[in-house]
C-alpha cells in the first residue's frame, strides 16, 4: 500500500515514487500535484495504476500523471507514458475507450451584452441542431463508404462536402487527421455504431457551452489567439462515440489474447499491450488513428451545426471562427529528447492534453510565436481555461491536464446530488441549462469534480503551460 511517505518531493508541483518502490517498475512514477491536493490521490486506485504503467516494456524516463488524475481503465485518467518505438508496446488502455475525446473552441466577435437577450433562444437552437445523449444519433445514417472516408480523412472529409472551411483543419491538432489510419482495421460493428453519430455530443461529461471570456492573464498571447474580455465563445467537448468505444473493446480483447505470445506479463490485465511493431500493435495504431479521425470529424460536424444555430439566431453576418481543436485521449508518434538524444516515441495521453511550445513546427503558424493553444474544460457550471504551451512542458512529454478530474464516482454523484437541485443551482447563477435527462446532470455535478482552478494552478505553477484566459459558462447544453 502506497502512502505519502513513499513520495520524493521534486518541487512544489512535482512528486516522484522511485523505481525502487516495486521490483517490477522499469522507471519511476511521477505526478504533478500540489501538496494540498496530494492527499486526494489516495482515494482510489489511480496511484496503483500509475505504478503499473511504469512496468510497461519500453517505457522511457517515467510514467506520469497530471493533477486531474483519477482511476481509469488500465492507465489512470490523467496518465502519460512515452514508449520507445523499437522495444516498446502500445496499450489501448493508455488511450481509453473514447478515442480522441477532445475539445474545440469557437470564437465570435460579439460580447456578452450583444447576445444576452438571445441567449436562451441560442441555447435552444443549438440543442435542436446537435443531437446529444447516450446512443442518440441523427435520423440520417451514413453509408459505410462515407464512414470509411471519414476514418481515412478526418476533418477533411467533411470540409470537402462543405461542412466548414480549410482554416478549420489548419487550426486542429495534427490538422484534424492522423496519418496511418486504415478503415480495414476497424470492425464492421464499430463502423455501424458510428453511422448515425457524426455530429452528436454523447453523454457523460460531454457538452456544448456558450461561454464568455471572464479574465485575461496574458494580454499579448490572448491577442494572438484572438481573445478579449467579455467575448462570447463556444466550447465543444466530445469524442468518437460508439465507434471509438468499439475499436477499444475489439483491440483490448485481441491484445489480452496475444500478450502471452510475446512473453508480456503485466500486473493488471487492463493494461493489455502488444509490441508496437507486432501485427496486433500495428493494426491497433491504424484503427486508433481511424477512430481519432472520426472524432475530429464529429466535432467538425457539431461546429457546422452550431454555426447554423448561431446565424439563425444572431444573423447571417455573424460567424464563428475555430480557435483550436485538441485531443486528450490519444497515442501519437512524437519526437522527444531522452538522455540528450532525440528519439521517436509513442506518447500515450489518457485524459491529458498536448502542449507544444513556441516555435514548434506543429503549432499553427499564427500561434507559433506564443505556443500551442491548450484547452482545459471545466465541469458543468464551472470555469474553463485557455492556456499556451511552454518549453518546460518537454519534461512532461509536452503534456498537461485535460480537465478538473473526477473527485467521486458517477454513482456516488447520483446519490448525493439530485438533478433538479443542480438545475436550480445553475439557474441561480444565471446559467441557462438545456438537458435531456436529470440523471445525466447528477453524474456531472460540479462537486463531483476537483476544483478546476486548483488543477490549472499546478500546471501554471509548474510552467508546463501558462494561463491565457479564464472562461465561464452562460449556457450549458448536455446529453443524457
């Protein structure tokens, strides 16, 4: 059993469990967290999971967790691991079931006063345009040929059909498309689950929010991002829906059955992994890339629908520009500096967000002088943040947190927080709420999550990313 005395304090924001803690650890385990928040990480199995990640073949430097850490499947949510391409493994549990769950932010030229009288109508129209909820899809089902195009091309497949503009792709992580995607690596069952879910939010913590910029921390960076105080922005948080979940389910099963063939033994079956260069590893990477492309296309279609709602309520002259779209459940081949050498690794980010620094060639040209926009969504009714990546994030494999992180299970939240009371609390704050079912609201109650301000304080304090702007919700559109 791990306790606080087992940690080595590296800084006010970084703690380490040494490799000597358990004989099967290949590297130390590190966690970015304040001392005040450290006690909270002992409430579930997330630390044990972080130590288990440190046993993966090929892992380099350390397993890593962000301050929003909580228990997940295999990896803790908030977990990061860089794995050597030559000797290492790929683990679907290090990506998650919702492949490329991520966030995008649309920005307007309007301020709060200019939309306040239309806020309720706007939220209602967005809810009408964007289906939400568990299993809810669109009336039109795409054929398998169209799904295959999306799996291969991501955002580009929709832009080609007029659902957006080329600048949308330029302002997505990886241009909204992972190369190496192969629709043949995705099962028919996964494809069929995705046929009517392009342009849908899904349930759980997914949402669409009308927000305003409440506070600017870095005026020069905010100006480069096109943000100003009291500006209206719209945040979209969702992923690959049933298609991504099925890909994960399929390949976890495959890898559980194949590990013995490669002599891989791990302390938790949920970490199921195969060598990156194995046939199973290569097919998962191809399928995972396809699932990521589907998620980017999903958020692109939702953006198109939100733009339609925006124009209908506020007029044809008004438009919404994509600030950025970033993933937080993904595995990607990236160059990292390990032992003073630059090598290619597979970076698993499970509930963690990429944060490239100024000058990095994968940052869009208009942001390159200040660093990649980093989007950190809050829980329902709480603040969200825009940050910018820094050079020091290299020590975290260019990664930061992905949100607040759960502080209690969904079942406990349902027991403790009646949905109708949540509605009253949010409305008392002047927040418009559109929802399908009260149970879903109870699961995502603000008090079911850690304090987003404290989580972001760790990231900013450790200089992994710098705070640029604080956003607060005016209207929340939720699923079931």
